[in-house]
C-alpha cells in the first residue's frame, strides 16, 4: 500500500523559480552558519500579471521572478 504524500507544496517544487530561490536560500543559510554570523533579509512584492518579485539580500542581492502559476495554493 502506498504511503500518503506528506510533502508540502514547497517541498514538491522540483523546478522553476521557486526551487531556485529555495536552493539559493538554503545555500546562503548554510554558508552563513559555517561563517558563524550573517545577516539575511527576504522581500517580496506582486508585479504585473500576479508575478512575485522575490529578493534575497545576504551581502549580495538575488532576485527571482515567480510566475503566479508556480505559487503553491
């Protein structure tokens, strides 16, 4: 018998801008932990067509444009 899928929508994101953003975020957190201290901020706003402009700031800025259809419901 198959076990129910307990993965969250974000855990199921296998590709696209959400996956890239999550991978980058994970890498930045791990890198910061190795260094011993860090400052990180995340901002998001909705632009034309419902796209999300996600910006991760951690020394450098990393910008991701996430189409509305990729946003988990």
